[in-house]
C-alpha cells in the first residue's frame, strides 16, 4: 500500500533497480525475523506457522510453501507497480 501511495499519491516514482533493492531489503529483514523466531520461539511475519484465524495464507499452501508463494506474490506486485508507473526522469 505504501508503494501505491508514494507512486499515485505523492508522484514519487521508482528508480531503475528499485524492485530488486526493495525485494532484497525485504529478504534481509525476513532472515532477521526468522532468526528472531528461532531465538525467541516467536512467529514474526508468520514464518513458523500460519495465523490462528483465516487469512490469505490459507490459500497459499502449507508451511513452508506459503512463504515461497508469498515471496512470489510480493515480487509480482512490485513489478506491477513498476509497470504501471511512468519512468522516472
């Protein structure tokens, strides 16, 4: 939602390579959250199990496949935002 707000609300357009930088930063944060899960026994970012109540993750397969499905969906959405925005000058 933030990406959409910045692009269509504030007219801030992604620069070249932004999709991969954002995806990489999210991956690094996910690794940190996974380490936090292991250390604390928590479930940050739902990396250990799905939420107790129904969510979109229920249609994305069992653990650990829903994590890969979510990563693929995120990448696709980042490219959609990139494709639907004018090129930065």
